C-alpha cells in the first residue's frame, strides 16, 4: 500500500512500465514469428517455462503476452495443454477512420450489405427478450433523437440490438468490432463544425429508425430489410453531399 501511495505522490507509475513493455515486446516477437510462419495455424506455442527461458522474462510477462494474443484472437489456450495458433493470424479489420469521408461512405456501403440482412433475420427471429431490448433501445433513441451529439450512442446501441436479435453472433461481433463510429454522425461536428444543427435531418433519421423498429416488432421480414436499406441509403446520400462539399 505504501509503495503504491508513494508512486501516486510522485505522479508516476514508473514501476509498472518496464513489465508492461516487456510483455508488449514479447507480444510483438510472437506476432512476428506467427506472421513469418515459424508458428503456423494449429501449432502449439512453446510452454510458459520455455518462453521464460528463451526470452529471460518472468512468468507474469509470459502470461500477459499470451492473454493479450488470446484476446486478439491469435491464440487459443487449452487448459493443461498449452496455447495454439488460430487461423486468424494477421487478418484483422483495419482500424476505421471516421474522419475520412471516403472511408465513411465505404463503411455505410458495407453496413448496407450486413445490416439489411441482420434486420431481416431480426424480424424473423426476434424473441420476447429481443423485443424488450429493442423497445428500451428505441425509447432511448427517441428521447435523444433531436440532439445531434447525444443520439450517436443510442443510435449505435439500437443497431446493436438489431444485430443481437438476428441470433447470428457474427453480426453483433462485427458491429461491436467497428464501434460507435459506424454512426457517421458521430464525427459530423468535427468534419463540418459550421453546419447548424439541422432538426429536419434529425427528424428524418428518427422516422427511418421508427420504420425499422416497427417492421421488426411486426415480424415484417421484407419491411425490415427495406427500412434498413432506406435508412442507410439516405445516410449515403447525406454523406455523399458532404464529400462533394469539402
Ligand atoms: Zn441508425
């Protein structure tokens, strides 16, 4: 406790840094060996003890590195057996830059491809829990609909609830991976700070959301798909205008 308090008083947690960077170095080293094929998909990684000896690091460092690689989906660990290389090495989504308007348009196009399908599945498969979740997400969205900054997160959560209601976990995982920045409006005030808050735009978006919501609640499969298409196509049009304006 005293040591922690002292560190705090000095305004630094310098003590932690060397260990952190050692595990980061080990992560980088193992990533490199996986990328260059030293360890191929399905291969077992050397044991904790072997890694400790090879790299002259502590067990904690090895465990941190392994758990980092596991969190990234590059390794899976089997209790008492060891860590294995998955087949997902090096094939991760690029981080998405929401300030790049062309990237925003590509993202909306991609979302159309997956979210129209997700909305259709949601209308077909939603259960009582999904309906409850969708209602609370839609209510939250409605409460914030006319506030350009506040509605971004509820908008994202509403789309996540639809992905969840599709009952195919990959829709949800993809949307979670991309993050709230899939909502293009999240950076609009950064891209175009001089544009006044446009209530008619916000009202239109809310009507689009309501159409999606109603169709899913009604179990209207083609209606849900069409409403999601309309929502994202309008989004494309709105952003297409910004691209040509800046
Ligand atoms: Zn939306």
